[in-house]
C-alpha cells in the first residue's frame, strides 16, 4: 500500500454542470492528456466531512 504526501494544493471553482478545472501545473505533473480516464472516489469521515480523491491510473491502478 502506498503512502501519499501532498505535493501541491489549489483552490478551484466549480463551473456549470459541476465541472471543475484541474490546474495546468497539476495536469502537467500527472501527464493528463485529452481522452485520458481518471478515477474519482468520494470519502467521508466520522464527523461528516467529505472529500474526493482523483487519480490517473497507470497500469493496474490503486487497490
């Protein structure tokens, strides 16, 4: 199991239809190109806080 550290942090706005724009520097770091698929997971803590985690899978992907 991998342990991840925060590499960058950004505030983004939600557009029409719930669309979000991933900042260019993050897209560059992830090597995201047109047509790539991303996986998103919604997580919830005991206190009700929620967060989404998005990743680009290369090969098998996370477990």
